[in-house]
C-alpha cells in the first residue's frame, strides 16, 4: 500500500512536470512514448532493443518488432514495470519498481525510473501500428 501511494504521488508529480506546455494528460500519448523510448540516458530502451520506427537500436534484448503479435499491452506494461517478475535474472531494468534495487544514486533513491503515465505512453507507442 505504501509503495502504491508513493507510485501515485510520483505519477502525479510526473504529470505536473509534463503538464507544462502539454495540453492534455488524460490519455496515453504515443508521441510522448516515442520521445521516452529514444532517451538513451533516462530510459535506455534503444540501447538494448530494436524498436519499429526508431533509429537502429541495440541487440542486448530482443527486437520489439511484432510485439503486438506475441503480447498484450497489459503484459508488455507488466514486463517494462518490472521484468524480474518474468525472469529473475534479467538484465532489463525495473522501470516502475523501487524494490530490491542496489547502487542507486542518492537523488534517485525511492523513485521509480518511469511514472505510470510515462509507462502508458511507451506502451501506447509500442502497440500503435507501425509502417516498417
Ligand atoms: C539492459 C538492456 C535492456 C534495457 C535497457 C531494456 N530492455 Fe527490454 N528487454 C531486455 C531483455 C534482455 C529482454 C528479454 C527478456 C528478459 O531477459 O527479461 C527484454 C524484454 C523486453 C520486452 C518483451 C519483449 C518480447 O519479445 O516479448 C519488452 C516489451 C521490453 N523489453 C521493453 C523495453 C522498454 C520499453 C525499455 C525501456 C523503457 C526496455 N525494454 C529497456 C533488455 C533491456
């Protein structure tokens, strides 16, 4: 419960940050998701994944081409939130969890990498139809 409350607070803070210059927060935005996926420092997704519609990505993780054929948006969201639930040995960072993380720099302790809104935006991009 404590964690959920913290997540909610962070989510709201994230929305407030996004709200500056952003007209609507109500729905997930594939456009914002695309920008998040491309952030090498903050998310690093493209360091490990080839992602349709984005410049060449890394190969440490599987290509996300065809993701919609093998996963539902909810399943992908779960995995991005905390891939350790599916593979305890995974090298993929847990983006919406603060549990069991080590070597976290002081300013980031107790914070998730992504807000729930940002995660929704990313899933929205990954599941929108792409031209190859
Ligand atoms: C350090 C490398 C790394 C980073 C960074 C990373 N991933 Fe992953 N990802 C993996 C690996 C490896 C897998 C394969 C499953 C596993 O080992 O957990 C995976 C699996 C996935 C899957 C499931 C793929 C499938 O075929 O079903 C999705 C979706 C995904 N990652 C999305 C993301 C997103 C979105 C980000 C950024 C927010 C991200 N990943 C960042 C390494 C990474």
